[in-house]
C-alpha cells in the first residue's frame, strides 16, 4: 500500500490484523526461521498484537513516553548532545591537505544520542549496548544471509533475556525493572512478551531516531536554502524534523498487516490471509496528499500531515521522544558548527533495507568556525 489515504484507512480498519496467525503462509508453516524478515513477524509484542493484547502491552510502557516524561528527559538529552558535540570537535580526523575536521555524523552523534537515551531509560548496561547495536541493525538490513537473520533473531532474545535476569536480581529505577515487576505481578505479561517488548522499545527506540537525525542533517546540508530559512528565523528546527519524517521517514515500509477476510480496496480484492506491506516512504511523497511538489524538501510547506509514526492504535509510542531528540540534535549541531557541510568524499550510501530509510554513514566537514561549547543554548520546549 502506497497512498496516504489508504495507509491511514487501513491503520484503523479491523479487517486488517497485526497478528501473523492471520497470514496463510505463516499459519501453514511456510515461513522458515531464517527468513530475512523473521524478526518482524515471529515476535510477541505490540508490533504483532491486536486487541485486547495490544492495549494491554501498550499500557505497560506508555508511561515512559508521555509528553511530561519527555520534558523531564530534555535536560539529559541536551547534556548528552553537548558531550557528543565536544567529542566531535576534538576527535574529528583531518583529511588531505585541508585543515577542516571531518567526521561521520551518524557514528558521532546520530547513533550514540538516541542509543544512550533509550539505554538509560531502560537500564541497559554499557557492556550490552555494544552487543545489541549490530543485532538491531541486522533486523533492518535485508542484504543479510538467512543464517545471519536467524543469528540476529536469536541473539536479540538472548541479550534481552540476560537483561531481564539482571534486573530481576538487581532492580533499579528504569523501565526494564518496571516491566519485570509487571511480568511477575498481576498484568500477566508472559516471558516472551517481556523480552520482545524490550527488543521493540530498545531497538526501535534508537535505530529509527538515528535515521531521523542522519536524514535530517543530510537534507538540510543538501538544501542550504532551507537551512538558511531556519538560521534567519523564517522556519524552525521542528519543521525540519517534520519535513524529514514526511520525505525520508525512518521506517520506509513496515511488515506487515494481514487480511482477516477478503477485502475490496482501491479497486482490488485482496484475499483473506494475505500480507500487506505498508509503504510509508511512498505515502510521504503522495501528490494527492502533499501536492505536485511532494518530492521536494520544503520547510514552508503548509500541509505536512504524514504517517511516519503510523496512525491509529499503533501510532508510535516514542514519537515525542524522537522529535525531542532530533530537534535538540539539529539545533545544537548547527549552532556549534555553523559551517557544517557534507565532506567531499564518496556520496553517502543507503543501507539495503525494505524497512528503513538509513544511510550507512554521513561524512561531514565541521568547518573552520565553531561556536564555543558554552554558548550552545538548550533547545526551546
């Protein structure tokens, strides 16, 4: 499905389920355990749950992502961003005969910021963060082999089961400890639900925001006229985030929704038991929704309602946190490095993914001028 109106309609249509038991290929055992998209189907969390399980699972974690909670996290987000920007300034490499520092923006800022925030929120120890990162990345990479897909699928379960064991023995003021308490209390959260909820919250909690920050920086650097609108006060950093979400959504397409019954939609009859791929990247460029210039990065766009965070009951829980992190990162980055530009090296490559709109890296030149770290303002609420 590629049209904005269709995706929005399907998101609230009870004829389309999220549980793969409604998929005839899954129900008949035709999907092998090493299928490259296995971690998007063989899971037991909100991603594959329908009512009444979906609201039950969502209720257990929604307290961590409310607007007041995100506001409480704002000072920590600002502090982490400031630390990473200082590290960028001191740790950038010099290339060729020039003197302008060059660094990989994704590795230096876009990845560690949301990874640190979500890890602190869920109490993930430093030693586990490094092990989780390549496993989560593999889930979004459809160029991996079947064996790699299976290892990533099993590895994520192993790592999060270890985290659960740790939090049972040494609970703390974090969301994992809270979920463990719910698992062992009256909410009847099963052990697989607990582990896969953590995988969804932690993995999706940083991988998607990493892509949002990276894509937004690239968009602004390749559209200097739009960046200039912000620097002279004619547009906002929040607008840059929303336009990036529309044009380059972190989740390009989400597997899957499944037809419970035969469905006649957009002039086509979809039989019962079929898988439907939700193509958010296409919906963000739908001329029927965004006009004839839908493929243009434009911060002055009047109508920017997008589906990057989905719609309806499955609207992304972490939307406000992602927006806060991305807005903070952009404002502080371009304030600290006003001459930031793309490095004159091989153009950035997109990761081979059905699911993600993700760059492998984003080499940038920090520029000769850099504002003192002490002058970086905290992003406005």
